[in-house]
C-alpha cells in the first residue's frame, strides 16, 4: 500500500509527506476499507444472525473473556482445536 501511495505521489509530482504521515494515511485507508467490508457484510444479515453475533461479544466464558475472544484463540486447521464431537469447550 505504501509503495502504491509513493508511486502515485511521484506520478502526480506531489512532494512526499514524512514517513509518519504516510503511515497514518495508510492506516486510515485500511480502517476505512475494513469498515466498508463490515457494513457490507452486516447489510446481508437478518435480525437473528445479528443478535447471535452480538451475543458472541457479550457472552462470557468462565466469567473472564467474551465468547468471541475465546473463539479467536483456536487456530484454523490445528488438530485438537475442536473436539471429536464438534463442540469447542473452554
């Protein structure tokens, strides 16, 4: 992303800002893109699905962490992450 930004500035003959400013612009662009993706996904969810996703953020495992954070701890493709019965337990 940074390379593309620098190349575009050079193509347009724009004086390059400082590195910290370039990093900030790139970070802002990434956040904006993530928000657009999130909004697009959410727009396709029905009320029940939204409620279920919201519950992942509020439901706690062992009274310590949210179900969402707990689920993120499992690595995709790692054997033993999901027990044979198909249910993950804390």
